[in-house]
């Protein structure tokens, strides 16, 4: 069961959340590198009897500046909050990132927000953390002011596996390359998206493979192709198994990226229902077939592979 934690959309926090251990970042996907950070924060929590807070921004600054609404997120905001609740966090600040906030002076961010508003005790940040107008603020600046404003900067070393720094950027790239198994390893769970089932052209149904059609905005677009997946209804413990096609369906000359999920041994109406899709295994890349019969043959083969991988 997910632990409910206090969330804020501004810096006016409760007195009980002042003088806390604060972690600042996007924490997209909450991968092994992030988890290392939270393990360390929990040691500080135990030692100093303090609460843990997270300051994160919505939309993520990179999405805001690039005006990028699609093909980016590893996890939605709700998923991120849920993942954070499993990391021993006591409260989350999801600060709206807009033009006005982006122009906050780096010094003012430290003096007026971190010190005056939040009254932080410890600050956990990555070594490449940038903040303030034109990204002028960095870890060095935070350290320069820590005595003035009575906080301590903790800058853990990034997690490396086989000389690779584990980061959200790395995981996005792995997903785009179809290296799902490795991405899942670095996430320490299966990559997951949550989306609402919409009525499509019912091409799959006519072929004998009915599918749930889902939009994947604003998630990162993983490699187009076929995946073995697990499916859950929101607020349900029942796990279903299936196969998914992520792509533009080139055999039918479609252009919009769509996720189509065929659920094994299932009948029922799921239109407008929210589904959780866990990506378990990448089967093959998307391909254009010369005929519908060729496509049907390939789907039958893909079904066998998916069932084998999900057993």
C-alpha cells in the first residue's frame, strides 16, 4: 500500500516540515542513482531526527525551455509522487516551473526560498545541479553560502555501473534504443506507463486481435516495436498479461504514434478506463508487412514469444 504524504505546490510549508533534509531534482523515473541518494538521506533522518522533503519542478525545466510536451518523461507526476512515497519521504513540493520562476536570481533562491521559506538543515544535490536565472547557480555557490544561511550541502558521488553514470538521460536513451532489459535493471523495476483507453479504428479486432488503444504523451517514446507487457486496472491488484505494439502501424499507413495492447484471455469493455502498462520484454522492432496475412503470421509468432517471456 502506498503511504500518503503531504504535497505542496508552493513554498508555504507547515512548521513541522521546516528544518528538514531537502533533496532537489527532477527525479524522473526514480532510478538506482536516485535511490542511492534517498538511502543516504534516510541515514541522516535517523541520525538527526529530521524529516525528508523533496523539491521538484513541474514541468521539468528542460521540458519548459524546449517547449517539449511529448517524448520525454520516464514517469508521470503521479507516478513520481507514488515512487517518492516509497523512499521514506515526508513531504513533496511540486513547484510550478514557469517564466517568472525561471528568472529567480540564484542568490534569492538560496536566501529567500531555501533559507527563509524552507529553513533547510541539509541539502542533497547532484554535482551537476544548476539553478537560478540563466542557470547561474551551482553546487559551489550553495556551498559558499551554507555557513551564512545555516545549512549543510551533501553532494553524494553519482552511482556508476560498469563506468556508466546512472541517470534519467541514460535510461531515456536505452528505452529509445530498445534496450528495455537494461533500462528496467537501472530503474530497479519494469518501465511503466499509465494511460486511458481510447476508441480506435478497431483494426486489431477485425483481425482477431482486439487491442486497447492508448496515447503515450508525454512519455518518452521507446523504440517502436512489439513488447511483452503486464497490465493492471488502476486501483486493482489483478495483473493481466499481454502484448503491445508501440508505433505508427506502417502496414496500415498510420502516422501517429500509438500504444496498442492486446490482453490475453480477456473480454470486456475498457474504453475510458485507466490502465497501468508494465513493459517486460522488447520482442522486435516495428516492420511494414506486404500483406495482412503476413502480419497475422508475425502476430501469432509474437504472441508465443510474449507468453513465453511472461511465464
